């Protein structure tokens, strides 16, 4: 596709994404409430179905390669998003967000993140198009990130901690805020002054914190495809269903003990793939005289998609099996302790 068709597809897609966002805001979370597990599961399935249907549409108006790239990117972004939920949970706990407002906080925060990620993607695409050596930087960054995540996963004493970023600190300095919530209001006027509420601050915190996660997720998906449209849509559909997914997996988050190893394996694989891509496109004079280096054949997208799906499945299954086994052992030990503590008659 080229020219007007490209622009038309972008316009239609962005329109659909904005429409889904407003539908979520004005229909689903219009009335503040704490969603039930069944409600969250239903909406999660709805958004996953939309994402899958969109991926299947590539077979109609594009080709199977584009479809495979989209699905690989979507699964990768979704997996990384689940890891992000740990920090979202910590942020909302720190700000003591009332249960009935957590949906709205997540949705607006995700909306902010989507806009900021769009800017990141546009910048990343421009860099890769004009400077192929950036593949080396992206690849090296992902390799470093993979090692860091694996080390954190190996340290069982490590715990997730929210650290206020610079953007959030600047907001606190510039915008005076109330000490407590004022219902669902973002801004209030008290004693003649306009004040922000903790509701606005926590939305900004979630949106800007997600940008930090984009520093590894954006390079990761660029390692699977260099098509900005696929990169953007995979990110958008992964984020759109993140609010519902939070309430589905909130109770499972602590049980996904091997998720970090799975994500590390995925980022390591994509990092290597990016370095190989950089060698194929090499323009650096001090590497092979500025010529491409064909050490290995290019990794096909079907292999990337299969690898990502298998790694995610293994990490999730192993986590659930081990946590269930540990839970049973703890229950048995507790029962034995109770029995030993009972006085003999």
C-alpha cells in the first residue's frame, strides 16, 4: 500500500482506537465502581478478540508476514505489560486510590501512555530509517535489560518499589495539590485557588511511569518489525486491554514468579536478533570495512512468534505449578503445627 491508502489506513485505525478509548471511558467506567472478576474477564476477552481480529485483517489487506509480525509484537507487548502491572499496583497503593476509582485512574493513565508511546515510536522509526547503526544500540540495550531482569528475578528478596520520576516531581512543584481525594474530581477550587487532587497526580504517575517501560518495549518490537504502523497498533491494542487485565490478574501477579525469566529470555532473543540485523545492514566503517556481515541467516518472523509464545507459556505454567506446590506444602506444615500445638487429653 502506498500514498493515500497508507494515510487512509492510519486515519481509520487511529479513529477506531480513539473510539474504543472513549467507549471505555463514557460507557464502561462512566459510573465509578469496583469491577467484579467476571466483568473484568468479559471485557478482557472482548479486547483480546478485537486485537486478534485486527491481526487477522492483515491477511486480507496486507500479507501473512505483516500478520505474523503484528502477532509477535502484540504478544511481546502484552507480556511486558503484565510485568508493568506490578508497578501500577504499587503506585495505586502508595496513592491510596479508592477501589471504585481505580478503573478510571488506569484508563486515563493508559491514555497518557499511549500518546507518549506514539511519540516514541515516531522518533524510533525516524532514527532507524536514517541511522541503521541504531540497531546496535537497541540490541545492546535489550541485552543489558534482559540480564538485569533475570538478575532481579533470581533475587527473591527483591521487591517492586515505586520511585517518583522527574516528570512527576516537576508536576508536584508546579501544581499545588490537596491532601485528600475529592470524589472523582481531578481539579478543585478551594479558597480561591485551583488545586489538583491525588486523582490527577496518580493518573500522571501511571502515564509517565509507563514511558520508562517503553524504553525496553519499543526497541523490543522494533526488533521484530520496522513497520511503524505494526509497532504502533501492537502497542495500542496491548495497552487498550490493560485496564481490564489488571483486575483479572491482580490476584495472580504474586504467583507469576518466573515471569521475569520469561521476559528476560524474550528480550535476550530480540536483542540478539537486532544485533544480527545491524550486522546485515552494517554501515560502520570499523566493522567489516563498512560492508554488511552475513554471519547467520536472518531469523524468520514465524520462528520469532513461535519462540515468544512458547517462552510465555512455559514461564506462566511453571509459575502457577510451583506456587501451587509451595502453597500446598505451607498448608500441610500449618496443619501439622496446629496438630502439634493441640493439648493432649
